[in-house]
C-alpha cells in the first residue's frame, strides 16, 4: 500500500460532475443512435445530468457530503428513461458513501464510487446480465483493486475505465448502456483534471445559452421539497400570496382556513419560502419533506379514495385518457420523459388517498418504479407494454374496489413477455 495522502474536496467533486455533464453534452447524440437502453437514451441521461448539475449553481462553500447529496437529489428526482434512472442510482450510491464528510481521502471516495456502481446494478435486478450490468461489475472490480492499493482518485478512475475496456468485447461496444458508463467515467476524470470545456454550461461563470437543439438544463430544474404550513392572518390575500411564492416553486396552493390560510408548495429553496412567509403573520404546523427520498405520502382532505394516473404525450391523448376515466395526467413521451419528479409531484396533489400509476411504455417502467420506491404503499403500479394494454387495464378499473383488488384485476389483463 502506498502512502497516498490525497484529499478530495467539494470543489473536486463539483468539477467531476461538471466534467461528466460536459462529456454527455458531447456524446448524447451518438448514444441516441445505439440500442440497449430504450428510445433516445442519450437525451434521457443528459437531461438527468442537467437536473443533477443545476443545484450546483447556488452552492458556494459546502462539504463534499452535502454537495453529493444535493447532486443525488437532483439526479434521482429529475431522472428520465431507463438510462437516467440507472445513472441517478450511481449518484445515490456516491451520496450515501460520502454522507457526513467535509472532504474525503482517495480511498473513501473510491469506496463511495463502488457504492454508486452497486446501486446502479440493483436498480434492474430482474435482468442481471444486461450489458450495462456486466460492464458495471467489471468497472467495480477494477476500482476495487485500485482502492485497495490506496491509489489517487485519478488512478482509481483510470483503473475502472481500463477494466471496463478489457470487458467490452464480452459486453458489446454498440450497446448504449456501456457507452453511458464509459462517458460518465471519462467525464469525471476530465473534470477532476480540469480538462473539459462544456458547450452549454459553465458552473463557475454561470449559465450560457445552449446550442440550438440541445436540451436546456434550466428546463430540468427540480423542486424536491414539499413544504406545508399555516399562516395566522385575519385578512389573507390568497392570490397575492400564491403569486409571490411562484418565484420559488412550480406548484403552489394557498387556501383559506379558520384564522388564516394553509400553504402547500414544491420548491428547491424551503428556507426562502419560510423567510417570505414570516412577513404575512405567525406560522404554525410547518412540515418540510424531501420528496427525492423515501417518504410517507400523507392524505390532506383527499377528494376520492383511489385515482388513476397515466402519461399523455399530447392534448389529443390527454382528452382520450380523460374520457376513459384516468384522473391525473403527467406530460411525457418515449422521447421526453416523464421524469420521476413529475410523477411524484402529481401524486402530491391531494386528489386521492391512493394512486394507481399506469405506464404504457417500457421506457417508463424504471421511472415509475423509482416513484413507487419514493412514495411507498399509497402508490401501486400497473406496467403495460403499449397503449392498448393500458386501455384494457383502465377498462377493468372499479372505483368501488380497493387499490389491491383493482391492481390484481388490471395486472391480469396485462401480459408482458
């Protein structure tokens, strides 16, 4: 074992994430041409990375553990498509491994990196031999030996890349998942060395205008905190309050109640929201929930016991789903989502005590499963292979039956090979 004394700081981690995003900006169109991870996997993973890097704009001095958690929350909540969910799990493992640390040794960071590989493997356990899983195992093995030897983090990443390249002939170089893994590793290495130029974003200088046709990361900002509180105010102006809070939120509901108003919103800056609200009157019953972590979805005056939720790719399909009896619609398509954030936020709408989420494309499945992991038992899934299967499942829905009975009946109508 060497006497390596390298310390990885929050700034180092920030550069690594920025480098990975930069590398995906350069490669996402090439990844879109490859098979193995659904439709447009490059776009999905790039938009997931956009959600991960956007929280870094507001970070100044922070420990590596806190920074890793911010990035993980953004990636998990903003994940799109199968490729995006797998990559988000990589960040989740990194965040777990670096939790509570202000800085990390090479060995500590290397072990956290191995956590990331492990979490990305676990997200698709029913298909352990998919190419990205085979490559992840090889990469993890290469990183393990470098970590054991107490190598610098740059050498750990180089060893991981080399191990993956050795395993590539058995995986397939034309697989999108394999390309995503290499792009991520090489981007992290370039970021650590400071050897990258992002054509769309510079985290040190602020956002620039994206190139034409390139996804704008500002469209993928996530608001992972659900904030609820009451304001004691004799003469509340609900519309004015909502308008002020929209600056920090993508969902705001201000309703009158006895002696004041109740506020429910989704934001990425809960502190700023509370600071804004203290000027309106005394606050009480303040609750802040990080929706990007597993949590109990509480019912607050729900209007119905069970609601159906599905994805609509345009207005015509939205009207069709509504006519069939679907209550909650999330915008998205096989090319553009939906994100985990959109699914979770829709379930926080207080419409129903429980939700049945229906997916009509395999590209949605991992995002739906991630939403289920975050929301727990009040959400159940019916995963369909196409729109015809979903229509048949909806036809069998009976609002008088329990969620469990409905899911059993609807699932029997869905045959997925």
